[in-house]
């Protein structure tokens, strides 16, 4: 009601239950579709994204310092120069926290 979505789209309050139900029911199907899309992209382009993310997880769990960004000499030379600092954070919780701070601050 705060966004007045129901007024803007002429939706009855009783019909909002169906919208909510649809949003909840579609979640597992969307996850399955995303899995198929991920697999298709890996096969079509030869990207090893799942293996890369597993490698990032291992690197994050075996970090030497409490903050992954403080580690020196951990930049991967195989990765493009502009993407090395992103790779250093290993797509970890620290990476997502920094993204959240950057967007909201």
C-alpha cells in the first residue's frame, strides 16, 4: 500500500494473494532454470565458472589474514589487471559487504 502499486495497476486487494502465491511458487522453477542456463553457458562458451567459484572458496577459507583484502602478493597474474582486486576478495562475504557499503553509502 505504501507504493500505491494496487492503485496504479488497478489490482484488487483480494487479487494480491494470487500475485504473492505466484511469486512464491515460481522460486524453485527459477532456480532450476538458472541451473540449466549456467550449465548451458559453461558448455557453450567453455567457461569454468563453477570450478572458479570453488577455487575462490578454497582460497578464501585458507586466507592468511582475517581480511582478504589486506593480503599482499595474492593477486592472480592470469587475470586481467583491472579485475585482479575483485578476484582477490574471492566473491566472499567480505566482497558482498563492500559492495553493499559502496552502493548504500
